[in-house]
C-alpha cells in the first residue's frame, strides 16, 4: 500500500512516497539492506561533524532481542509494531567531543540521520514509522546507556503490509487521506507569524 502526498509544489518522488504506516509485512529485511540504511544515516549533516547518533537494533531473526526492544515501546505502539521485522531506537550523544560542552543540536542531528535513513528506505521499497512513544528509562536500564546519551525515538521498519491486520481504529487512520499544514502556517518573514510573501506563491 502506498499513499503518495498530494503536494502544492513539486518535490522529489521519494519524499512524496514517504509516509509512516502501521501495517507491516513480516518479510525479513536483508542485512545488506540494513547496512545501506545505516550508511545513509552515517552521511547526514551534523554540527561540527560530531555525528551524535547511535541506533539500537533488533530483528525478528533474534526473537529474544526483538522482544526486549519491543518492550521499550508504549502499549499503543506495541499493538502494531510487533509485526514489523525490524525495530530500532535512536540515541543522541548530548555533548561535544572537543570540549565536553552540551550539544544543543544533538537531537536535530539525530533527526537528520533518521531522515536520511528513511529516504534510503523508501528508495528500497521499505517504510519507516518513527515513534515518540518509547520508555526512555527502561531503554537506558536495559541497554546500559551511559550518562549524557538520551534515547530519542523508536523506529519500526519493514515492507508494507495489509491494513486489514490492524485494529479498526488504527486501520481507519491507515486508510485516511494524508494532510499537512500549508506553507503559509510555518514560513515567516519580518516577524513571528507573518507569512512570507514567497510562501504565498
């Protein structure tokens, strides 16, 4: 199932096709494919080239590890994410190596790495659903994450599945039309909230 965006202006087809499904096929993702996704993340831009991202990963090929990572999601996400063949958690390093000072851009940079990964996944026929609904304290404990590193988001990854496998409420959301804010609501000039004349088109 695909749900290409109905854009106001032309964008790359990979960006049009990217969306966050909850219905995943249980088809395994090949290790070479996963390595390509992490390679895409590796080449994301970052402040001072710090590359403050890490990914904890578990696949269904290792049921024990998959179950452990699945347990770090909130209950509502477990309902559907349990069917994805790959789960990940992104983690941010919150300090600069060069002087130990706080890296206030770390989460932004982790997001850029995740975006690179997501676009690469889309190019390979995969889909990614990123989740705020994780249990950071449990992740920190289970995976012995050091101080000054913070869990950022959960990631479910795989090939598209059948929406009929979802509970009714989630199936309705899966099939609903995609919507986004218009440019006029977030592109400003002159002062906060004043829409840029360029964005008005």
